[in-house]
C-alpha cells in the first residue's frame, strides 16, 4: 500500500485555501462592487472564471512527515518578520529607494469597488495578447439591470472598456458578454506587451524558397479543421492520476509516453515527410 500522510486540520485547511489541493471547490467571490455606466449602477459579485486544474504537490519532509514551510531570511542569516520588511524601488543595479508599506498603500487608487465604463468598443478589436485574467460577474440584487446589460452586449457585440482596482492594483478591464453571462477581463497596459521587433534575432531573416512554402501550405491545409478545444487533454495530469490510483490499489504503474516521430535531417526533408504522412 502507498504511504499516506494525514496533515493536521489547520494545515489541511490552509493548503486548500491557498489552492494547493488537488480537490477543487467552486470558486469563491473575490471582489464585490458595481458596474457603472453614466448614472446606471449595477451591483455585482466577481469570481474567477478560470479554474486551475493542474496537479499541485505539497512538499513533505520524508523523515517526520510534516509539511515544509518557507520563511524569510536576510543575507545575514536572521529570520525576518513581516513587520520588519521594507520594500525597495529599484533605481539601478544594486541601488534601491526604501519605502514603507504604509507609503505604498497611500499611492493606491481610492475607489476599489466600481468599474466605470466610459467607452464601448467591438470585442474583436481587442488584441488577445492584451488579455490577462477573466472573472465572472454575477448580479448582486441587481437582476433587472444585469439582465438588460447582458442582452444589450449580446445583441450589439459591444464590450465596455474601463478600469478596476483589484487586489490593490489598478487595471484596465473589458466587460463583455460570454455564454449567457457578463464577464470582466483584465487587460495588460500597452507598455507591458512587448513589440517582438525589438529582438535582433528577428531582423534579417531569409525569405523561404518556393518549394518549402508550397509544402508548408500543403501541410497547414491538411491539418486544418474546425476549432475544438475539448480535444486537448492534460496528459501529464492524467498520467499522475493513473499513477496515484495504481499505488492506492497496491501496484506500481508508470504510464507509457508516446514516442515522438523522428524529424527529418533537414527542413526540406521534414516538410516532405510530413506532407506525405497526411496523404495516408
């Protein structure tokens, strides 16, 4: 039988609250406030639309079977309490201006409970590379106004652009329709998304030859089809779960990995072999 460790209740609860448990509960409300358009105020509750279903392990000491904790130590070797932590704003290499937490807090935006939408845009105008996190907005005793906004967004295809203060940070936010609900997607600021052309490795690339281009187009056409994200699985998670179940059953089973096909010796040969495999 596999070795199973039972943690104390308080440690188990802390682990579940931090998202480290494999057993996921429904997400909890992470923000409450209102969506405001002019003088129209729509109270809402927000929770994460995205569930992290990846495998998460808890590090446990082999000898005493207790969880491993991480503490703060300075370079002098002393353990540091949170009250003794200052925050360094970088000026240049190894030089910082020290700020206290209360000083940082004084710079935070005052309004943290209102999404003020002052512009509406076509949803598909937004470059998806600016998307950050998406939150489901639920009506908070505002069913009539929520339903109206949802219907208008679905009919027009418009999305509201504004700002939100979330977890002490002010972010751009896009409020839009999604599958019978209103959701809010935080956006990166323009200076957070890099222009790929600043990288020297992209400059002066050779143009592909015609034969390579023809084969590449043939491969793309052969692999083209309807979008179906449900066909993609987390195989690492599946293999871990099979391994755990086999250990619980008293056996040891290491799932086999599929061996990838060996690529060709050069680009042209790789293209040719790939194109031919699609004809079979």
